[in-house]
C-alpha cells in the first residue's frame, strides 16, 4: 500500500463549491490537493446554470421577437436550435472539456488529481493507489446526481436527465417532462419556444410547488401560452418505451412523447465517500453540517451535498465560510507552518475573512482570529428563470403561518403598475411581501415579472438586513421601474 503523502488540505469534488475552496486555499499558500472524477467546475458550467441560461436567453429572444407583432409592427421568427447547441458546445463547455478549469486551479498553486476520492480513516483520502494525509482538513464537495423516482419501467428506459437535455443537438418533435419544479419549467419553456410539443407531468397539485401559489399560477399560465401542456396532480405509476416513443402511465390517463426528461430531484451519494471510516452515518439523504460547514472535526462539506439548497450561490457562500474556517483552524493548530509562512497565510486569511464577512450575519467577521462567519440562510434567494422570472427570498406565506408568526401580506399586480402597463406584451407578474407584524420587518418576498430575479435583489437586502418596514416605506423608488411595485406591495400589507 502506498505511503500517505502529507499535504495541508484535500478537497474531494471540484464543483463550484469545491473548486472555490481549493483555489482560494491554494492561493493563500496551503498545499491543496483537489480531486475531481469528472469535470472541474461540476454541474453548473457544463450541465446546469450556464448552458441552461444560454438556452433561456435564446428562447427569450424568440419570445421577444414574437411580441413585436403586438408592439412594433410585424416580425417573423424562424427558430433554429443549431446556434444554441453550438454556443453551448463551444462557448459554455469547450465540448465538455475542463482543461481551462484545471489550469485555473493549478495556476493558483493547487495540485490536481483526476479520480474518485474516498475517505480512508481520520485525515486520509484515497484516490486510486494514492493516499493523502491532510494536515489541516478535508473538504467534501461531491454534489448530487439526478435521481429518478421508483416508477415501474423508468429505470430501464433511455430517459433523459438534465445532461442529455443540455447536450441535445437535434430537438425531438415532442417531449415529456416529469417534474414541474424550477429546472423542469425552465427547460420545458425553452424547448416549447423552439417548436417542441412539451407536456409537463407533475405529481403535486401545482407546478413550482415550493413557491407561493400565485407564482405557480403565473408560471403555469405563461408556459401554457407557449403551448406547453401542464398536467398537475398526476402521479405516474409506469413508464413504457417502445423503441421510438415514451408513454407515461398514470391512473386513468397517459401521455406520450418522443423523449422523456426526468427532473424530479437529485441525490447525494454519501455511500461513495467512505464516511464510515471516520464514524459518520452515510445513510442520510444529505451530509448535515453546522453553521461553519463542519461535518465533524477536520472535515467540512460544501454545496449541494449539505442539503441547504441546490444553488451555485449557496455553494459559493458556504465556500467562503469554509475557507475562513480552515484558515482559522490552521492558525490554531499546533505544528502549523513556521512563523513566516503562517504570517503570510494569515494575511491571506484576513483578506478572505473580510471579503466574505459583509454577507454573513451573526457577529459578521472582523478578520480577528476566531471570528469566522456563520452561515445564515434566512435571506436565501431563489430564482426560476422562466419568462416571467420567479424570484423569491425567505419564507412563503404558508411557511410563515406554520411557524406561528403574526403575518402580514402585501400583494400587488405588476400589470397594473406604471412600468407593467407601459411594458404591455409579456408583462405578467406580481410582488408579494410577507412581513412579521410584531418585528416590523419583511421575512419573505416573491417577485414575478420580466425582471423578477433582478427586482428580487432589493427584497433580499430588506430580508437579510431586517430593514424596518418604516424605512422601506420611506425610500424613494425610481419611476417607472418594475421594482417600484415594491412600494405598492408595502402599502398593501395587511
Ligand atoms: C439544469 C440545471 C440548472 C441549474 N441552474 C441553476 C441556476 O440558474 N442558479 C443556481 O444557483 N443553481 C443552478 N443549478 C444548481 C447548481 O448547478 C448546483 O447548485 C451547483 O452545481 C452545486 O455545486 P456543488 O459544488 O455543490 O456540486 P456539483 O456541481 O454537483 O459538483 C460536484 C463535483 O464533485 C465531483 N465528485 C463527486 N463525487 C466525487 C468523488 N468521490 N471524487 C471526486 N469527485 C467527485 C462530481 O464529478 C462533480 O464535478 C442548476 C442545476 C441544474 C441541474
């Protein structure tokens, strides 16, 4: 067996979270081994956020062009998928090649190892024949993979995950989408705008079931206007594939399509990480972490793996905390680098800590040893990039009521706002505010509209900083912006 090689930190999985941690610790002067079995950067740049948003950009251009007929004369649009597929291949993913990303990491001083990393006892990680002993810690950032529900016949069929949907070069004539969450709706709308006959099948009684019911209604209406068939409250119980097309069978009904895209959820594969060798239960759905991302002493986790929210911005936010905490831990560890090395690393640490400190709560961060920021998800923003966009932060009305909060709700329709009325074609949307009447602050908000995700930023600040309602009411909102509707919603709070 190979002798373990002593390094400062080992990072397993270089998705957005792991890559950020590994790169920043390497830049701070630590010896960092980053292990990735597939592509450095993970899901977001190759099969997630980036290519899907390129697809959405193209699909929205088609929709805007079609709106010319209502606003500015006549326009004919001939959708063509070829430039979209080319852009994803060439600009977004380098044909799914991570050479640039690997060089980005090694350029920061990191050491890259391609392979599957696995814990191998306290402080040790094995990858193939190599074993690394981490002096200061191990960071797990292995993310999640698509998971399919246990529907009879599904596992044996050639269904698509987000990977095939993103890599598609030629569009099918028809597409069944199993799952009406954010990813399902975004992709459904894109494909529909390029002429695919799309059917969304959702088990819950509404799409975007985790968001406000009003958001579900607007999103469903928008997709229907694009020609998407939406079937909610339908629990698929069998899938069949005859070599040419798929049929999804549910009680009393069935749906057929050339392709089937399954976007019903994702799963962390904890059993692959060797957690048992360090006494951590691998049978959980996600890997629980504390507010400094500790799994246990010397082990941190970051990103989707932690189950705190499957967003790139969560992974990056957590990465900032991990970097600060690892450096803090190193500073406190006896037998660390010599004084001069420590001093230069500490300089980096202070910079890192203060860089992320502004976005943390609970004591924030001063760069003083021991003052590592704690994670705070109260103002976690979520954006579904459908057209209109659905932006949300904090609690929904139902969640707030379930917590026994003295809730006030303020709602305003965007179409009747000055900007909505001016905008006309494609102006569907609303602002809904959830306030804690006792505290006099917003604890949740939803912003749906042509720029719903951008308008959300003001509401995120309000929730994050607990800005008093009296202050929000006495702000000046630029006329005629979409965000000015926030003022109307504040006025409607009751
Ligand atoms: C279609 C789609 C659209 C999305 N759009 C958005 C969006 O608009 N905005 C947003 O914020 N989020 C979006 N997301 C979510 C976002 O992609 C994830 O939240 C993000 O990628 C999580 O990063 P991560 O580092 O936790 O994990 P991942 O990106 O999953 O990376 C984990 C990495 O670890 C590697 N790995 C796993 N196990 C091992 C091992 N044992 N050894 C070595 N390597 C290993 C994997 O190969 C992978 O590269 C989208 C996701 C999808 C699927």
